[in-house]
């Protein structure tokens, strides 16, 4: 995508330099802010007529400490371990059922 857009300068996003690119992709006016060192989009804006869509990076955290902000260690330890060597033995388990509905596993019968 980057080679189809024109460079338009730089901005600082979450403590990183993001290169700004603009142009038209498949008839859609597009602006992209790209953090090259992380290979991560900082901002994507797409416009078609009066319709505008924007995806914006609002924060950047890495490592275990960042993951722990969303749940406590006690909550994580309360999750039941599932041996995925044979999830077919877990019929009726809500988690396994959801994974199956999304085509995430191929189960076999005994």
C-alpha cells in the first residue's frame, strides 16, 4: 500500500515517528500514518464522498505489564486449562463450542 501513496511528512504518535502518506487507492481517498520501526499503522483515514472512516492508534504498550492492566493475575489463574490434544472430549464446553463455530478446529470422532 505504501508504494501506491505519496509521502507527506511526519508526525509523532505514541512517542514514535510516523510517516504520513496520502493518495487514492481503488477510488478511495486514503491517508496513512505509518510507524516504520514497528511496522504498525498509527492512523488510517479513508474517504468516499461524504463517508469518512478513521482508525487511530490511541496508545502503545508492550510486554506483560501492559497485558496485566486488562485483568488481574487471579482472574487469569481462574481460567481452566484445556488440553488441545483432543478438544473433541470437551463437547459442550462454551469456549470450545465458540472456537468450533468460527472454524478454528477440526475435530474427529472416536
